[in-house]
C-alpha cells in the first residue's frame, strides 16, 4: 500500500510516521507513506497556498491550483483508489471504514487548514471525505495521522501477532474484553481465575461474555444494528 499525504505542515507528521509500528511497517515495505509539502506546489514566489474567501468572512482558504498541481503530479506516477479529504463535515470515521481502506492500494490524503479548501477541490478531485469526530481541529494533519494509523495496522504482516487486529475493539461491533498480565495477584487484586486455567474454550467463552458486557455498559449504541 502507498499513502501520499498532502499538507502545508509536513513537519507535524514527520516524527509520527518515523516511529514504532508505522516505521516498522515502512521498513518491512508493507506500506510507503510520503508527505508532500503543499508549498512546493505554490503558484508564486511567495509560496502562497491560501487566499481570502470570495464574498468575505474571516479565515483563509486553501487555493485549488497548488492542490491540483500536487495531485496531478502524483497521478502521473500512479493511479489512486481514493483521494480523501480530512474535514469535520465528512463521514464519521469508523473501524468499518478503516477495514475497507486497508484493502486499497494507493491513497491520497489531503489535509485541510484554516477555513478549509476551495470547494472545487472537493467537487472535482476528492472521492471521499472523512471526519474523525464532531469537533474542529486546527488542521487535518492529526486527523490524517489517525486514519493512516488505523488503516496501516490492519495491513497483513504489520502487527507481529497477525490475529490481534481482528480481536480489536469495534471489529464485530463489540468492545475488546479486559486483558491482564503478570503478576497474577497484585496487592490482593487477582486476575480472573479462568485466564490462568489454560482451558482455551472457557477462556474464549469468558472473553466473548466480557466483550458483550462491556459493550452493553459502555457503548450500547454499537449493539443497535
Ligand atoms: N479537520 C479539522 N477538524 C477535523 C475533524 N474533526 N476531522 C477531520 N478533519 C478535520
């Protein structure tokens, strides 16, 4: 998989993709993440990428020319399955969307900034608009990092334990069961007996029950469809 992220603030994302699981995924060549500084595609010597909104109002708007130039330069090298725009008025990001994006080959993620992008970008270039929640961030970079992280960890081979992504919360619309590690007892607080029993079927049954119990208590909305 290849993910190209277009942003005016690549430095915000550099360290994020250079660490931990995401770095390992790139080292193993399971994914390539490339950051593209929108300013490199600016149309004038002032490296301008935003301008005042037509009709007035506070806030700057990202211009269509640098974005179009950057997207077209990328499309000359490879075709893209989706051009995603991160925006608070997009479709709410869920595990289901992460699963579906993890099956794609090449993705572009465009980060908005200021008041957003010229709407013609959304109408003519963008194929999917994603929000990570009902709140407004100062830019799309953190949201792009969230989406890329959720997607990359689902690519087979990225997690060392292949099955662990399948048992995450939200897969099957259920929250994950509680987990414990050593010691089996800490200051009188004991790990549930069944987990120490070595009886796989009973452990599986306990985990399913706990998952359901947790979901009912914390996120009953997940059980409603
Ligand atoms: N950009 C600003 N806020 C955002 C949000 N909640 N989700 C996605 N992109 C955003």
